[in-house]
């Protein structure tokens, strides 16, 4: 691959040196006191009281309503203030959620069903007339800050190949009073749906308050189906479940419990580096149960948590996960796994064959994700479980269909992108603090959200993004507009690197190289088409990004028009506090590079 002497490289190394508080190897763990909730889940700044105790596994897993948007007609979806019960033992919770009316709005919102090749049209309306957000807004970080008050919103279709005017640019927000963000162009969005079948999701993306709007309930699923192009005889109907996973914490009165005092209140009065809730919620139910027959089921999940990684296992050793898809659709071949990891915003498509266990038995979908991931505190108590399965024999009058396990069957095209002649961008992930080890923000490449544009890829070009994690935690990095491939990850010596005693340009095993190993293949769950992938601490993770559709064609719309796109960390608390950068597409061969 040709290493173009790119400005970004120089910038990067400068950025690396100049990053305020880019930290060396000493103690960098997020501070938190030992005042833990009964479930051992602690807020990283303020000790939040534990949620009211609830009896797990009492309510059946439900499915959000489905709306077909392949009709050629515009759908209007609004955000409304609603009340919803997450559990019979919990009082009602006030939320902001998507729906066709206040009466039908819910979190997650309705699942939008699109068909590949058929454009769809959604008008996103803001019906929030509160004078301020019900969660505490931190006015010290850059945020929408409408002059006339209210709650701004703007909706992003995560994973969509979308025109930038319809992408939900963070500055394209609007309030119900009609105040518009500086990048607003329209609230009537067009979705091309030209990409392969996949589970996408929609959620709020308003600058500086995405973490609050998402926790308030603004998210839902968006399924692209591709008749004739999807593998046959996969579980469908009641045997296929789409699931949004979130964690939340509640006050005794049912209100969402979110920190009101920050980790470094003198700098940011209420911003907290990462929010972890003690209650695990699937499709709007705390710890649901699912009654299953002894046959194969398909699960398609999206992690809509602010910061929590789920590391999932099945309690019964006779059960396995057969992963068949990821963010951008079907894998080339299925994977048989005992563990599935799902970081914020990632999607997983997998099968579980309950015919392997005896009717009458139960199984749990457990979670062992540390918080922060990967080296934080272990999940304990009820944070170690997400849902329960009751396996029951089918009644006499019910015929249970059997589904093939796609064994060595090819599910989707193999992902191959040539890096011949690719532009290489090296980018750092770093954190800065208040001088007392309290994190007060995170940066991409040493730059803030409002710093001048640096990522200006040309349409149809291929780029290699080497992302260098200089923090203690994993960051799920998300690119808008395109799906990419994770090429490798490679550990480096953070101490020698911090002392400028080694170089990333010298390959391993040369002693002058910062790397301590040869490039490693990405983890299994990072195979296939990704739009969000984890960059581990102390590692350089390499993404291969082609600025074109997944099939390598030109976009069906002008991706250079409008306000542009963004790339960011999908830990929402990071994204809101400067771990997000603009991204603007340039025409092919426009040669933006010096
Ligand atoms: C944390 O400590 C404070 C003060 O000691 C106490 O008021 C609060 O109830 C504790 N919270 C938890 C979750 O134990
Ligand atoms: C605010 O919106 C709700 C519906 O979301 C409506 O019932 C209420 O009348 C509105 N209040 C005002 C003052 O407009
Ligand atoms: C947006 O959609 C609404 C509802 O269909 C329509 O009345 C309005 O004219 C559209 N606005 C634009 C700018 O297209
Ligand atoms: C899985 O969750 C169940 C239910 O809470 C629990 O009994 C079991 O110990 C958990 N297993 C693991 C490995 O955490
Ligand atoms: C099967 O029988 C039960 C109990 O008699 C009845 O409630 C149910 O509707 C029947 N299901 C079907 C699919 O006929
Ligand atoms: C860095 O290199 C210098 C000499 O080149 C050496 O004295 C020093 O010990 C090295 N430091 C580390 C951390 O390797
Ligand atoms: C991008 O590449 C595709 C396929 O390689 C080609 O059809 C298209 O013309 C290219 N577009 C531009 C703007 O170069
Ligand atoms: C861009 O440059 C490449 C190589 O010089 C050429 O093959 C291609 O046709 C050019 N594309 C456009 C749209 O000018
Ligand atoms: C796990 C790990 O290696 N973390 C390192 C990430 O990078 C920072 C800064 O270079 C180091 O301090 C950490 O030890
Ligand atoms: Cu992050």
C-alpha cells in the first residue's frame, strides 16, 4: 500500500505530542468511590442510589410495532413526551420517545421496515414542548443551546448509506418552537435503501445532548429486507426477534436516574465520563423472559446503551450462538461461538437452537462485560443477566417449524477491499483531565468537535485508518455514510511510545518498533461489514474504509452535498464531550491533500 505523505500523519504526531493531558502509563482509572449499588454497578462520578428492586423474568419479551416504509408514502414520526412502565414493580417513567402519535409513542420506537431498492421518506417531528430537558444538561460542553429553550432533536439512521441532508448532522437540530441549528436543511428525510439487507437503527444525534436524548428513549430499529437475496429457511415470524438492549437506572418514583453532579464539577458541572445503569432493558422490559419451543430462533440485537459493553454467554453449555450477521448485514459464513461481544451501537444477528435442550428446562442469556470495558469492574448481581428462556414443549395443536442451520452455506458476499494506493490516516484516541486524574473530555486525533475539518475523503477512494488508543478504555468508533472492514489490531508498548523511544513506522519485530507483536486478525465479532468497531486500549486497530457503497458502486445520491457527515466514539458520554469530528466527502480526484 502506498503511504502518501499525508498532512494527517504529521498532524497526528503533533496532535499526539500536544494532546492536553494525553496520559502516560500511571494510574488512569476512572475515579469512583466504593459506594456501590446492590448490583455492584457504580456511576463513574456520582454514587447513584440503586434502582428499586424488581423481580426479574416476569414479563415476556415483546416486539415494538412494525411500520412498512416501502410504500412510496412519507411516514411522519414524532418525538413525544410519554410515560412507560419498564417493569410491573416499577412506577411509570417519563420519557421522550418516537411514535406516530403521543398515544402510540414508545421506547424503542416503531421498527421501520424498508425494502432494498425502494426509497423511503420519513418526516421527523419534534413535539417536545418542555422548556428544558428532564435530564440535566451540562451547559459547559458545546451543545445545541437553543436561544428560545426547549429540547432540540435530530435523528440519525445508524448504518445507513444516506444523503447528508438526511443523515441527522449534530448541528442540524430543531426545536418544537421552530428554532433551527446552524446546519439544518430539512426535517423531511429520504433514505435510499440501496444497501444490502441489514438491521440498522435510528436514534437522536443532537450535538452535546445525544447521551440525554438516547437515555430519554429516542431510538428504534430500522430493518432493510432484500427479497430474493437473503439466505433461505432462516427462522422468521415469531421465531425471529429484533431486540434493542439498554441499561438504565431509576429513582424510587420511576424517574430515570442520571448524574446531576459531574466527575469534575468545577470544569463540567454535570458531565460524567460514562453512564452505567443497574437495570438491563430489552425492548422496553427489564429482564424479560421468552418462552421458546425446542427449535431454532433468530435474534437480531442492537446495543443502544450509553457506554455498556455486553459480553454474552448462554448458561446452558448445550447451547451455542451461530452468528450469521453483523452491522452491515450477513457474514460470508456463519460462526459458531460460546461468547458474543456487543459494544455500544454494534448489531449482532445470531441463531440459537433450543432443540438441543430438553423441554421444561430454562436458560439465561448472561452478561460478563466489565464496566468500563475491557478492564473495569466486573458485572455482578443482576447486571450478569439479560434475559431468561423458558423452553417448553409445543402444545399438541401447534406444529413447530424446523429451520436449517446454515452450516458451511455462504450467507453473503466475502468482504474484500484492496488497499492498493490507499491513503493512510493515523489517528489517536486520547483523554484529558482536570489535573487530578478526573477525566474531563476525550479527543480524536487531539482535536475537538469545533476544530477545523481534517477528514475530507474523496468519493470512491480507499483509506486505511490506523487508530491508536492512548486511553485505558475501549472505544467503539463509528463512521457515518459507509461500512468498513477491520483489518488488524496490534499491541504497542505504551510506556516506550509515551517516552518517544520507539516508532510506529518501524515494523515489528525491529527493536525500534513500538509494536510488541505482529498484526493480529480482528476478533471474530469484528468480521464482515462494520460501521462501529472497538479500538482496544494499548492497541492500534486498522480499519479499511472505501468511500463508496458496500458493493463498491457510486452512491445513488450526491454524498458531497449538504452539511456532511461525522465520525465519533459511540460511548455517548464521550461523543457529547468532544470525541466526535466532522467528515466531508469530496469529489473523486479533487485532490484535497497537499
Ligand atoms: C452512598 O453514600 C451516601 C453517603 O454516604 C449515601 O447517602 C447513599 O445512600 C449511598 N448510596 C448507595 C447507593 O449506597
Ligand atoms: C405540550 O405537548 C403535549 C403533547 O406532547 C400537549 O398535550 C400539550 O398540550 C402541549 N402543551 C403546550 C403548552 O403546548
Ligand atoms: C415536508 O413534508 C411535509 C409533510 O408531507 C410537507 O407538508 C412539506 O411541504 C415538506 N417540506 C419540504 C421542504 O419538502
Ligand atoms: C446467569 O444468570 C443466571 C440468572 O441470574 C444466574 O443464576 C447464573 O449464575 C448466571 N450465570 C453466569 C455464568 O453468570
Ligand atoms: C391450541 O389449543 C389451545 C388450547 O386448546 C388454544 O388456546 C390455542 O388457540 C390453539 N392453538 C392453535 C394454533 O390452534
Ligand atoms: C529510551 O531510550 C534511552 C536511550 O536512547 C534510554 O536511556 C531509556 O532508558 C529509554 N527509555 C525507555 C522507557 O525505554
Ligand atoms: C466510482 O467507482 C465506480 C465503480 O468502480 C464507478 O462506476 C464510478 O464511476 C466511480 N465514480 C467516480 C466519481 O469516479
Ligand atoms: C480519477 O483518477 C483515476 C486515476 O488517475 C482515473 O482512473 C479516474 O478515471 C479518475 N476519476 C475521475 C472521476 O476523474
Ligand atoms: C491496556 C493498555 O495497554 N493501556 C494503555 C493505553 O495507552 C495508554 C497511554 O499510552 C497507557 O497508559 C495504557 O497503559
Ligand atoms: Cu469513547
